[in-house]
């Protein structure tokens, strides 16, 4: 099953049948899965989904159709941010103070913390994340989302830096893992500012992040697959869970992981869902990687976006074409370009990310309104 826009890309002798549906029409997707599950007169052996917003739906359909793989009970702690924090807190993991969103819960947290954050419980792409610093912010937020407040959670705002550990996991143990840190906020798309990320080199910080990742993974007994685990390192050095997802990271995570380990995270995720052996690695290479996510719009791009022609550019995803009308980003994945680089130190990686942005600045300046 694929989207209508990508139907033409689904080709190959290995495909028995292809159904294309509107990716936002959940009912159509469910019916397509049910139809395909008995295609050719045989019961489907596996159901694979790699996009985060479909993981819980895929789990529900596995449960319904009797297909092996991750169930709803196993998937929910990776998707629902309240269930996730409740689950991990029971296992001794430090999580921010949190609650399902109500105005009362938000006010209670604001009495103990200078700021709190409202997030969609099943959200993706840093969408609809709102920092609340007082009664005026709370009133504005509840008015803006009055028809769906039950979809949100509210939690303590942790002052510090956001990091992530990306892992290939077998039976709750990371068999390959690398860490990175966001230089910019993941909500920088709201200001049309780029979001940069750089790998964490060997040292005490990396050891701390990997150990926290190990303890979190142990709280998911029997899990095999891929995880993207985000965590805050607070100003006092304490580590707090932000969230953990059972899928590959976005941006340039896949390119960087493959550069350092030789493993493609999407392939590893598909292998895990098929019940096949996971790819292996001897360990991360000595170099570091990083990526920059560039946003643009609204308006029309007049000149092509290109990455610098340099050997240290690992991957260039150009997602905006000349003449295309850009609506402006709606979430952190709504990029004009994503470029991944490598370097021998964090400083070199950051310098190269900034070179990429400077190189693309002229083309970004060609965007015209309308």
C-alpha cells in the first residue's frame, strides 16, 4: 500500500499487487490492508510500516488480522507520550513532571516550574508544541485548541540541551548506536531558521547518553527494531527522557548512521518487522557526522537549491524545486533541503554545516511572494 502520489514508484517483479490510497484517509488505508492481507488467496505473513504516524495503526491491524509483529500493547508506549512516561517512570527512568492536559494540570505544574510545554500525545514532527509561561499563555493555548485539548499532554520545561541516540536494537539491547545533539531548536521551522545537528564524540557525555539509552531500552523487554531516543541534558547535568520512537530518526539521521556504521536504519527496521536477522557492524567509525535542515516559504523558489560540491557532503536531499510554490513549513519535516556532512570533530562538522547554509543562501533569497 502506498500513497496516490507515489503509486508510480511502486514497481518491480517482486510486487504481486499494489494499492494506492490517500495517505490521510485512514479508513481507505485500513480497507487496503485488509484486502491485501489475503491477496492471492494466502494469509499475509507480515505487515510492515516505517512511518511513525502509521505504526499504531499497523499494530491494530496486526492484532485484528492475527499477523505476527509488534502489537498495540507493545507499540503504545512508543507513541503515546503519557503512556510512554508512565511506563518509563515505573522502570526508574527520570522523566519530566507531566500529566494529560487539563487547565488544572497545567496550572499545578506552573506552580512548581517557571514554564511548561504542551505537546500532542500522538504528535510527530514537532507540530503544535507550545511553551506556556503563565496564565496568558495558557488561556491562548486552550482557546486555540479548545476542540482537541484531550489530545495533548503537559510537562515540565527542562532547561538544557536536547540530544538523541539512534539505535539498532535486538532483544532490548543496542547492537549499534550513535548519538547526536541539536544545535538549534527542533521548532526552528516556525521562524524559517535552519535546524543543525552534530554527532557526539567519545567522552563522558557520550558515555552518559549511551548508558541512559541502555536503561530505557531495558524497559521494553523483547523489543527488536530501530529506535530514535531523544533526551534532555539539564543545566545541572541530569538526564531526562524527552521521548523514544520505534523508528528511524528524521533529518539526516539515516545518512549519518550509515556513514558511521554501514547500517541503513530503514533496512534494519524492515528486517526486524519481517522477523529477519538484523544487519551487524563492528562499531562506529572514528569520524563524526551532522546535518542541517533548511526551510523556505511561503513563496515561489526561482533558483535551484544545490549543496556544495565537496567530498565531505554525505547526502543532499533537495525537496524544493524551482517554480514550485512553497506553502511554508508546517512541521520540522517540512524542509526545502536536508544536507548531511562528515568531519573529524564537532567543530569541523558545525563549520561545514554553516558552509552549506551559506552556499544555499543565494537560492533561498530568490523566493518571491505568490
